[in-house]
C-alpha cells in the first residue's frame, strides 16, 4: 500500500444526539468507519436547495379556487340547483389539498434546513 493520500483533516463539533444519529445511520448502512461514512455521505448525497416560493404561489391559487367554489356554492344554495353534499365534498377536497400542501411545504422546509 502506498502512502496516505488523504492528508487534510476536518474537525466537526456535534451534540450527543447528533452523534447518536450519525452512529445509527452508520449502523443501518453496516458501516463502522466514521471517515468512510462521512466521505460517502458527502460524495453520494447531492446537496439540493428547494425553492418553496412556487409552493406558496400554488397554495395561493388553490385558496383562490376555494373562494370561487364557495361563491358558486352560495349561488347554488340560493337557486337550489346543487346538492349540499356536492358542496361539502368540494370543500373537503379543497381542505385535503390545502393540508397536503402544508405538509409538503413543511417537509421541504425541513429538508432545506437539513433536519431530515
């Protein structure tokens, strides 16, 4: 074996919890060498910055759609040309979309911060 070609050293301070998380991830991968694990993590995992602005815009548009549905529902209630169940179903679907978007945005925010 030739001489060491890695001559640079990095020092990183972590909390006990972070250290345990690192050790658990190493164990999951069947690795026991911290240096190899860190090099693999840095070289294999791409760093991604996610732009959440488009999700905000999407959420805004979905809210506008919800408002339009509510206006339609009010007219339909006055004219009795649509069933209450249909209105409730539309509202439920909009709420589901909104909740899903919020969950997705929260997950992407955590990913951006490196919390996942």
